[in-house]
DNA sequence: ACAGACGCGGAAACCGTATCCCACTCCCAC
DNA sequence: GTGGGAGTGGGATACGGTTTCCGCGTCTGT
């Protein structure tokens, strides 16, 4: 007596239990369930009945081990709570589910250690791809770190996808899905300038954050194009959050008043800025105009509704997953990774009603 | 010649590759890596060097199959984008990562079919628990469906956790993490009534949504306690979104003007309502007061900042995971599932500045 | 110096599934 | 009636680890 599991007891039913109970072989059950092999109608019925009776589901781990298995994509994100990247995650997850893929999610909380740990964890899981969301901090070490991730994942048959970050330098096996960050900032700043604003408070974000760098560059280019001097005193840096927007405006009103518009690096920053202006008794947009960036739902829910730059976050997520899926299909070329490595999506200004020409008050 | 994989080629390195290259047995490598067995320092060093050289990670599927493996919790959610439930997800994920657990995430998009498919998928994955987020639609079929999920998962050694929904009836193996929904609504409505408001526009949400039912009940109880008649004409139903808030107020201003306050079922609905009032030339809170529910970041970012009910969403997520983890430790009692089955967290009103006593204008 | 005990390395069984390959059956055509 | 072909069932094996059991070597105590 081999004393196997006393049937029907604890744990889940195995394919053997099903086979035994249906009086067929294990292989037949597997074939009925995977459906990629012809079986008689009678067999199918018998097996399916037992499957329903036992409420049997195949063990995904065993299945993956044996070669099959549902592909899984890992989503690594700083903070699920951020509206912008939640939308990207939604795009990835939605596209994944559509193809029957699974989505693992991990949050890094801006901690490089945790990021490393998570990438390794995902590597263990044998994920088809790791999608890294969010602007990166452009430390020296960053490029090396990411390159190592990329090669490591590539060697394990997986793939690294960077969303919303600039592409990696050199011949690194990674895909980047990006948006025209600088172009959006250029257009947004131009909008303000063409409305007549000349003294603009700029809140671009942290200087190490690649996203912030791009947005600032775009704004600068616009100022140059309009021949308007870019006053460093009117640039205030800080994190992409509500509090920063509030405090920056508060401080600017104190130290460098006279600006007629605020160019915020983010809708959330713009919201904080708007609140601070109100608290100081200024009206938006009558006294001061404000623009944001991202076009998250908040932008259209503020009063006045925010003129901002639309970024196709959810589509970026979908595109990222498609890139991975396509690459997985086209295993023919083997060592490719040439095209489709860097996808850039467009942005555009959404005009609402937080901008007016400046009141004629400075002299 | 057994013609195994030509070492160092495609795919990931196996434990055998490591063993071979280090000149030790497979078992030794496993022991070094899992660390649950004494090994000599020399062996450890030799193995670890090869592990680093090969950038080896264990195959999670194989490990799970063999009994070990990292526990995984599945988070099923209607829409990641919703701020409230994103916070719950964050709580679950954070607590999971803290314990070295993994988080799978799936979105159901309010589709029962997809929910079913996802629960089955998660069952295949052998997850330690399935956490279902969000208010439920109280159809007749719902209770049966959930009970089936619960039993099914329980039989497979997993567990169902309902967050933000009322508990299941009968002896169902599921855990519920809830908050004092009705109590919060009672307190919120009382706040409005004690400020002197008598004509209150109520936007409770969809009548089939359990969350909405609770919030409406709480409000009604408060009205009764204050001896204020609850006017059905001033109740407008609809989805929990910005547009509904806007349109409901628009319609109410047309059909049943004279209300001095809006009791919104959600902060987002409140935001819509606020916008509509402004569009109609009314000031908040001077002409009309508004209160929300949920206390998402948006609430404090609006102008004026919204008085609302704080719901400990992130903590609910943490509590949910802890409940699962505890249950998993305490396998001693075997057939328990008695206590800890229904956890209720408290809510409280957060007073900001969207409420004022009604202007003396009605006669 | 010898016996016993302890520590550590290695072979093999097993986890649950998919699949290759072979054998068997049934049917049809010659 | 028999041979061949098509179609279906079943046994064996691989997937990558973990773990148990066993054996050998060395250290210690008397």
C-alpha cells in the first residue's frame, strides 16, 4: 500500500484524483482540460462531470513547471495611490487580462533596495515581463542598476519595460514606453506665453527626477522661442505633491510677487498652488492663471477646471503590454530587440478655464 | 549521453547547473539557499559565489510545487483608479510585502463573469487568500455566488476576504473587514442638521449598492433623531462619480430648489455637486453647504476644503492581510473560523470648511 | 587507541501537470 | 476476410526544487 492521500480529504484535488474517480488515465484528463488534443465526447463528459463534482482546478505552479502556464506580467510602481500611474497600471492590467495574462503588482515606495528585491522576486516567478512605472531619479548609479536588471531579466527569458522614463543608454535589452514630455511642456508654456504672460512662477518638481527635467526643458525652450527671459528666481523646486504647490506659492507671494501665472509640474501641484492663491485672496484665473500637467481626473474637477497637458497614461500601459506580447510571439528572429524598443506617445494641451490674459497690473 | 541543456545557454540557470559548477550536490545548494539546515562555511561560500556568477534565482513554481514557496494574496478590485479602493489595495500590498508575501491584482470592472473567472484563476495559483474590494451589488444571486466562492476557496486551502462589504449570511468560511458605514453617515448628517440645515439634498448613490444603502440608512436615522422629515424628492440616486454629482445638483436646482445643503455619498460626487453649484452662481459654503464621504485626498484639495467622513481605507487593507496571515499561523484549532470573522473599523467626521449654518433665506 | 556520536554531503523520491510515443481499437476499403 | 489507416487511451518521463534517509568521515571521550 503506497498510502497516498486519503482521497477527498484536505488540500486540493489533484488530476490523479480526477482520473481515478472518472476511471481514466491522468493523461486523458489533462487532454480534456487543455483541449489541445482530440478526445471522445464520452470521455469529455465523464471527466468534466468529475471535475465539477470535485470543483477541481489545475495547479498553476505545476502547469508552469511542465511548460504550459499563463504568462504573468509584473507591475512595479512607487505608489499605487498616485492617479497618473494608477492609470498606467490599469492599462497594463486591462490589456493583460484581455489576453488571459496575470498581473502581479509590487510597490517600491521609492526605495531602491525594495526595487531590487522585487525585481528578483519577480524573476523567481518567471514573469514574462517586468514593467517599471514612474519617473526615475537620475543618479549616476541608476543607469547601471537598470542595465543590470535588464540583462538579468533578459537572461532569464523575461524582459524589462520602462514606462514614463527615458530609455536606457547603450545596448540594453529593455523596452521603453514614453510620452512626449518635453513637447507637452513646451506647448503648455507656449499657451501661457501667447496669452501674454511674462512673469511665470514655475514649479517643475525635483531636479533629479527625469520627468521634472524634461518638463523644465520644454518650458525653457518655449521661453526662448518667445524671447522671454527665464527668471531663475521664479523657479521653485520640490516634490510632486499638493503641499509643495501650496507652500511654493505661499513663499513666492512673499518673496517674488508680481507673477501672473503658475506653470505647475503636475495637476496635484497646481491644485495646491490654486488653494494657496485663494488663501492669499487672489482669484484664479482673474488675478493669476494656473496650468497643470498630466490631465488626471482632478484637473477637470477643480474650480476653475484646469488647463493642462493630457498624457495618455492608460494607453501607455496598454502599449507596454502589447510590446511585451508581440515580442513574445515573434521569437523567430531570436536576437532582435532592435525596433519597438522605444515607443513615444504624443501629448497635447487640454484647454479648460484656468488661464486668462494677465491683468494689466504690473508696471 | 543524456544530452541535457548545453550549460549556460538559453533559459535560466537551474539548481543543477549551480551544483555542477560548484562541485557539490543539488541538495547542498538547496540547503545553502533555504538556510534551514546547517552547512559548512566553505560550502556556503563556494555555492554563493556560483550563485552570483550565474545570477541564479530559484524557480518559484518548482518551489511552490515542492511545498515551500512564498504566499500570495490576490486583490480583486473593480477599478484601480478609484482613490478609495486604491488605498485599500495599498494597505494590503504594503502589509503583504512587509511579510514577504506577493500580491496578485485583478480588476473586475463590475463584471460578475470576470469576477468568477478571476477567482478561479486565483484558485489555480494557489493563493493564500482572495481579497475582494468594494461595495457589492445586493442582487439575490450575490449571496449564493459569494458563498460558493468562499467554500470553493476554503476547500482549496485558501480563504475569501471581503473588504468594504457587508458580511455573508450563514456559516460561510469567509472573513469580512468592514467600516462603520452607517455610523459615519449618521454622524455626517447630524453635523449638517445641528448646523441648522433642514432642506438637504441627498445623493446616496445607487440603491443596489450595499455601501449606498448603509449611507442612506445612517442619514435617515439622523433625520429621525432630529425630528426632521426626510423628503424623498430631495433624494437623487446615481453612480458614485463626478458627473452624477454635477447633474443631480443641476436637476435639483431646476426641480426642487431651496435646499441649503448637499449630503453627497462620496467625495467625488461632492466635487461634482460643488462645481454645479458654482456654475449656477451659488457660493459654497455661503449659499449652500456640502459634505462628502470617504476622505480621499481630493477632499482636502478642493476649495473650500470638504467636510467629510474619514474611512480608514489603508488600514482596512492592512487589517485584512493581517487577518489572513493570523489565520494561516493558527492552524492549531483546525476547524475554527469563529472569531475574527467580522472586523469593523470606526469612522469619524473630519470638519473642514464646506459647511456653514444656512443663510436665512427660506421662509 | 577504540567506540560512539555528531555533522555534513549525496542519492532518490516526490510535488502536479504536460507531452511524447507506443499500443490498441475500430472502421473502411479492397 | 484481412490489411491498413485514422483516431484515441495510457505509460513513462521531464520540469526544477525540497526533503528524507542514509552513509561516511571526523572528532571526542574514556
